[in-house]
C-alpha cells in the first residue's frame, strides 16, 4: 500500500513539473498593428464618427466653460459670445490612424488625427469666419484581467494628446474680427478637448469593442471537415511588440454537434514563425491539424474487382502470387476482389517544413467474388508525402505517392510466406486504389475564412517543425 508520504512527494513532483513546463495554446492568431488600424478605421466609419464631429456643440461648450469662480472671466466670455450668432463644424475628417507600440510593454498606442473647419457668423462681418482646427485623439490598447481569470483587450485613456490642438484662421479679415477670432480661439482651446473626450471617445471605444467582437466572430466561425467541424475560441489575448496575439483553444465536433476532442494549452511544442511585417498569421499546432486530417479520413473499406478495373495489376498480382504458391495463383478468377481497409485515422507528422501522413491498412485478396475467406490478409504500415497549399481561402492538402514501409502477414490460407515478396504490387494497388480515393476527399479543401474576411486577397501556407501556418500572401 502506498504511504501518504509517498503520495505527497509524487504530488509535489508533479506540481513542480507542471509549473516548470511551458504551456502552448493549440493555435495562435497574430494580427499586426496595420490590421488593427484598418479594422478600427472601418469601424469608425461604420459608427459615423465624422458625423459626431460635425455635430460638436462648439458654442454651448464655450458658454459652459467655467470661469474659475472669477467674475471678470465670466463677463469676458459673455462679451465675446454675444457677437457670435451661429457656430458649427462645417467640415471634418478623420485622417489616417496610427497604431504603434507604447513606451510601456504589452500596450499599443492608437493615434487618431482630426482635421476640422468650424465657421461662425457675427454681425461685425457679412461673410462667415472660418477656423481650421487640428487635433489628435490618443488612446491605449491593453490586456485587462477581470475576476483574476478572464482577460480581454480594452481601449482606455482616450483623450486629446497633449499639445496636439492647433486652431488658426483660414483667412484674415478686419482687425476687429481678427481680434474676436483670437478670443474665440482662446475659448475653444480648453473647450474642444473636453468636447472630443465626451462626444467622440465613447464612439471610439464602442468602435473598438465592435472590432474585437468582429474578430471574435471570425475566430469562432466553424471550419467544415466533411461531416465534422473544427471550432476555435479565444483563450487569452496578448500584445507582443506591434502585434495583437490571440491565443486560441480548439475543439472538434461531430455532425451532431457533440465535442469529440478538446484542445487546450499543453506542453506540446508550438513553433511560432518569424512574422516580420506579415499582417496576418494563423498558427495551428500539429495535434489540431492531425485531428482535422483524421476527421476527413474516417476508417473505411474499399472493394475492387481488380481484373475488371485494373487488369494489368491483376495480371501482375497473379504472377507474384505464383512465386509463393502456384495453387493459390490458379484460384484467382476474373471476379477476384481486393479489399482495402483503413484501420484507424491517419497520423500527420511534421518535420522541418515537410509533412508526412502515416496510415495502418489491412489488405485482403479474395480469389472470387463468392469466396468468404481471403487467400491472405496483410497489415501494411504505409506513408505518403503531404503537401499543403492555398487556393483562395481554401486550404488544400494533397497526398503525393504512397509507400508500403512495413508489411505484416496477418492471416494466410496459402501457408506462411514473406509478405515483402508482394511489396511492389501491393504498393501499386494502394497507389491506384487508395490514393485517388483519399485525394478525392481532399479536393474540396478546408475553408479558412479569416484571411478573406480581413480583406486579404491571397493567403499562403507553410510548415514549421510542429505547426501549420497560414499567412497573408
């Protein structure tokens, strides 16, 4: 009986091992700051952020600007504003956003330049007085932890960046009007940043949240695998340099929606590619890719009337069997049947940018279509070179050739023999029967909608030593 002391020691050792292990997510979606910039800019357009600028209540904001408790300041404001009949933002634009790493680690700074023209009417002049206003909103993207467990990307500290506000007259008028414009400018300098913070920052924050929700929707879109499908979800976000990284979990579901496999963080290795300026990348751990390939290739049985379909192979098979047993070869008739059974899902192996698919196959040879027992049954350890490539938003996989690495005699009605004697003909049967069937299943490809949804025209695929990587081309 194991002592309590031994159990305690084993538990401590296990805990120490887990603490020391580096846990890797099943998949990682990495987006450059340029992608975040474009997505956020689109959301600002969708939220009509420019219209918000057009509707800024400049006049009332200046009227509400506190006089600091000093009566003379209040009277100065009143004396200026009594000459303003009407004031409005007449032109507004949001210029190209900038998203760049913060001086603090694991943060991104978003800079949103604003370009506006405001006009006001005054009895002092018949024409509208126009003022050019330039400003820049600055906000921070960071990872926030809630309830000590849940993490999310948030946008915070939204305000006018210090010293970014510039106001100037578009054209000079009379001395009196220029003096009035200068006083209006002095009132706008404190009022406009407060307006932008109260009116525009909530819209920016909402646009950012909708951008994150859109990205989450892309991540969660099911990936169809024949009757099964693969689903991703966000484990945790992170900010690395100028990139937003979404660490993903994955699960495989059958046609009824039942989870058949769950993939979480584990000690399995995940080699991230060198991304440089690549805008988009999806890196999927080998075990997840392996499960996806296995879902496309469930165990199945193929039956071929060899003499009718592949007569040359039937002739060669008979010739090779004759070397083993003349009696057995003479039993083969025109209705001879070869059955190929894949015993288990194939196994995908990655190695320095190359991929191989290994399969366990059972092959039976029946002398006629009426025979109930095969002449012999072979167990075959076969492998194929696997080639991944992209066609549009479809991830394609093609198996090139097939080799019979090991052949075992499982059962024989013609006596014991060395199955290696049949290696060449067995391999050709697999190439002619099994390989086209499997490549036919792969012809539809696997739709990877993330790249297309992010408006990248093309994508490419590559392999690390333990992952499949899809990047924008």
